């Protein structure tokens, strides 16, 4: 589904920002992890977010 690591990173950051905007403020803590993650770590985060 996500062949491009940076596209997945953008999608996850969008999800984190949307969650924070909707009242889940602590989800902003995930943004640093998402920014620094490699492709395998991004896949794991995507699973946690229910995107995989």
C-alpha cells in the first residue's frame, strides 16, 4: 500500500495532527517518533494507528 516511505511518514503525521486537533493531545508525542523512524519503524507505527 505504501511503497514510498515519505508518503507513509506524511500520512502518519497527518493522522497524529488530526488526533491532536480532535482532543487527543498526547498523540503529539508520536510526531517526533514518526519524524525519526526508518521504514520498518513507520510500518509498525502504521499498524498501531490501524492503517495496516
